[in-house]
C-alpha cells in the first residue's frame, strides 16, 4: 500500500519502521530543512529513495497533498480480534459502516491522540484503509490495532460478554456524555455518516450517549463527535476513564 506526505512517513519511521518497503521522492526533495531531516532518518533504515519525475494516480490520487514523497508500506494494522484481551480501563472504538475515508482517518487521528487501544471495523460497508485514510489520520493509525470483523453486532456482543461496557453515541441517546462513568474497559460505538447507529447496533449497546448542544443543528460530523466523546471517556479532562 502507498502512503504519502511528510508527517505520515515520519510517523511510520518513528513507530513502525519495519513496515517500510520503498520510498520515492520528486526531484529536489531534500532542499528544505525538514525534508533533509527526513532523508537522514530514511538513510538509517537502509531504504534508498528513488527519484520520480512525477507520481501517477496509481501512487497518489489526483489532487492529494503528497509533499513530494511517497512510501510503500506493508499493511500491519489488522490485528486478531479473537486475541483481543480488554482489561483495566482500556478504551476501544467501533465504527459501524463509516464509509468516508477522510472521516475514518480523522476518527483514527482522535483515537491515537486520546490513547485508544484499538479500533473495530466491519469488513464490508466500511472505508478501506488506504493512503487517504493514513494521511487523514496524520499517521495516527500507526499507533493503533485495527480489528476487521465480519459482523459489528457480533463483535459488540462478544466484547460485552468479556466485561466491556458498550456505549453507543447517538443524538437520541438517553445518557448525557458528561454524566457517563465507567470503572472498566469501554467500547465507544460510532455510527455511519448521516444515518448514525443502526437499530440492531443500538440494541447491543449497554448505554446510548448523547452530546447536548446549545442549538438545534442536527448532528455533528462523526469525527467531531468522536473527538469530544473520547476526550471525556479517556479521562483527559480530569484523569482516568470517565472522569471529566
């Protein structure tokens, strides 16, 4: 898989350097100080950048901000769901049919920023993890385990049986986010763009959380709601899960 952009490549080298396979740069890349610094880090991996006159759409989508560098990486983020062993105050996120790659990438960025342990995605009707998702995550995906499952509902049921509190985020939720508390592991469930959580998914949530708003503006973007909810649930507002 191809990724592009200086920051995602930097994060790859920092977190998962063994996943790097090849690198291409445009002529003149390395003249700026931050580019030169990145090339020095690449030299330490033993991967010699190739120089390309331009990047085809097979490497970078048209209009993407590649910043003059593309890397080929070995996908490493698909973890074994059966081996998932939640404990303590671990926080996980499940995305139910989140299909926009930019939204998924932004959610992954928030997950990384707030210390989420792993993200659950369905194998169908979900954005695939590609360079666009990696770029939108600003490299945050490299810090996460991603669990691709055949069925999100079964995953919710399984984790509930393993002692995880399953909390769905919905505009019609009956629990204000600010009042949510948990002493154990939590799975935050996010719905699809526009449609939100499916009724069957809601049925398997122990609680449905709502973010109160001052004005009726419909619903917030899913990546915005994810950031707000994770700030509270991961405890960065006061220390410890659920202590905002």
